[in-house]
C-alpha cells in the first residue's frame, strides 16, 4: 500500500493538523479518565468514548490521504465498540441482581458500593451511593 | 470556487466540528462528577461527532462505494451506541452509583418497587 499524502492547500494542511491535535488531546483526556476510574462503569464509558475518538482519527486520515483502505476497520470498530461496555454493564447488573455487595468490594476495591470512603482520588471521584 | 472546492471546505469544517466534540467529551469525562453525567458527555462524539467526521470524510472521498461504507459505519454506530448507553445507565442506576438528590424526576424507582428484581 503505497500511501502518499495528496497535495493540499496550506490552509487545509493547517486545519488537518489542528483537527489531529484536537483528537490527540481528546484521546489523552479520555485515557486519563480510563486510568483514574473510579468505578468499572466509568471505565466502560471512557472506553466507548476512546473508541469514538479513534474512529474519528481513522476517518480523518482517510479524508487526508484520500485512501479508503481503513474504512473496513471503521466498520469493525463500530460493531465491536459497544460489546465491551455492554458486557461490563451486564456483568455489573448480574452482580447487583445477585446482591453480592461484599463480592463487589472484593473484586473491585475502589468502586465504593459499600459506602467505603476512597482516599486520594481527588475532588472528582465517583459519588457515594445513598 | 468549483463544486469539489466547496465540498473540501465543508468536509474540513465538519471534521473540525467533530474533533471539537471529541475534545468536549474528554473535558466532560474528566470534570463531571458521576457515571450518568459522564455518559452525557461521552455520548456526544459517539453519535454526532462521529457522524460529522464521517460526513467530512465522505465529502473528501467522493466515491460511491466509500460513501456506502461510511453510511454503514454511521448506521451501525447509531444502532449500537444507544444500546451500550442504555445498558451502562441501567447498571449505574441499579448499582446505586448516582446521586438521587440530583435527579429531577425518578420514574424508575416506583417501577422497580412494583416488581423488584424480576427482570434480569
């Protein structure tokens, strides 16, 4: 696959660089939420958003290069992006149905479903349930 | 300006708007307090942002087969992301990971009281 960038006008080149930078910053912010957490559902949401950002990046490079090689990847990502979060949500709901609060605490220490105060998460950690 | 020039400019504008929505989602994910409000931020690039980027890419590619693929991608994204958001929001509600003081209206609580834990 010999990919050579099409020659664009300088204004387009600058705009493409700006778009790529915006997507990069967005990906970094979403990854930060993915790492910090605090609960599994937050990570599932952040993972969905990260998949969306990656898809936007693939769409951008498709447009810049005028090369539809990666469009099937986009198709697969739009299929698979949601299986992860649906699986996680299903798993959490099943654990809730079983009423295993203590297992919840054991498996994922920082979820705080038992009202345990987490320390050192900063001011925007997940809220405690009532 | 020719037709292709207009398409290029509009496509670039669409992609810029989509990238701004992605950035907005990143900021919202970091700053909003709980799962439901983070979902509110995170689902913007999943539907509108991605559709804008796909429209932009379609305006740059301008070939029928690629346009069909992009249409399929947008269609699948519109089908799957509400399902995922529904499941995540449901799990967030049922595991109590939200602040009930913030809810304007809570119609799920009486529904759950009527038939508790019957549907999985």
